[in-house]
C-alpha cells in the first residue's frame, strides 16, 4: 500500500479539526441555523455544475430512494452540523473533538441494534472505557460532578450530534442505496436545506449577517469541510477500506487540541489528557478487537 494513500484520511481529519475550530469561532459571530443554511447553499452552488446532468440521468434511482436520501440529509447535514454549532456556544473545541471521536464506537453499538451484528469483546470493554473517560472529561476530573450536576449542555449536544452521525452511517449500510456518492451528497444537501429553511426564515434580525467575519467561516465550512473533506475521505476509503480510515478519527482530538491552543488560546488540562485518552483507548479497542463476546474466535480488522 503506497504511503501516499494514508494522506487522504489524514488530510480529511486535518480539515475536520479545522471545522471544529471554525465552529467555535462561528459561535460568537453567527447563528448555528444561519451558518448551516449558508453552508448548504454554498455546497449546492459549487456542486451543481458537475452534478445536475448525471443526477438527471439517474433520476429513476433518486426517485426510488428519495426518503432515505432525505433522512440521511436530516441526520448528517442538518442535525449533525447545527447541533455541532450549537454545542460550540457552551463547550470547548477540545471537548467537541473528543466527543466526535466516539462516532466509531456509537456506530458499532447502533449496528448491534439496527443491523443485528454480534456484540464483541472490544465493543463491551471499549464502550465502558470510552464513556468512563467521557464522564471524567466532562466532570473536569470528578465523575461525581456529572452525577450531582448533570452533563454540561454543550457536551450533551455534541454527544447527540455524534449519535446522529453514527446513525447516518449505520442506515447507509442498512439501505445500500445504488446512488453514486456525489449524487447522494447533493440530494442530502437539498433535503437538509429544505429542512433548515423554516428555522432560517424565523431567525431574529442580525443573527444571520454576512460580513468580513462570517464569510470566511462559511467558506471553510462549505468548501473545506463539506466538499474537500468528503472527497478526501471517499478516496481514502477506496484505497484503504473503511476500517483503516476510521482509525484516523482518533487523531481528531489531538489535532483539534493543538489548533485550539494556537488559534483559540484554549488551555489543556490533565482531565483532557486522562479522560480523552481513556475514551480513545476504548474506541480503538472497539475497532481492533473483534472477538464475539459469546464466541471463541478472535478476529482483528
């Protein structure tokens, strides 16, 4: 396997880390609904010239899968993005990245429920470790704080966003739609835009301003993290397979934390390293140890 193949998922995660930073920067500048809406418009404008013609030729398949594409757009492009932007208003970029890195674990757990896959030892042990680490993280080193005061709103919203994206991935595996990837992304963006439109129309004046501060944030969100990131990830999956690519998600908290320290002047604390480290070890166990919990055969990806 050429080493250059590993650049695709790595650069995708670099862009994803940048998107977390952009989410934090946008929290004080523009409404989560507005930036999600503008981002979707930009994606559709850029993709239309090379997507509309093949999309029209494939309209029979699109019509057959319209409701799956609409639900996919709701989960991946409307809910995940808007919840992430909302979470950024009340939690740190580092916390957001650590919670986002739980997506492979959440995907594995949902696969048991939705797809009927077997529970593995890695899933059982990794799940306990990951959520223990997450409780330690959001409790700032005191898990009892979470039990006494509850989970911080921003962290809870980010966990809900991660769960939404994990469900999106599982449903794609369940449906196995015969729609080319870029056409599916385009239709998902249209569905998400339609779903976001009523919220956008009702926004108070001043929360959806387009100016020198917000336009670069929207540009990065639409071009960098929607189109370029998707392209790099899709190419990475083609060259390395989904399992190898998913391991790169574990780099997200590290790259985001470094970026947050440089750009947002966030502080790194021991509970970030301990809680985040425990969570990531749990995610790695889920991805690597594939022995069935009630079986005898050991299998590694």
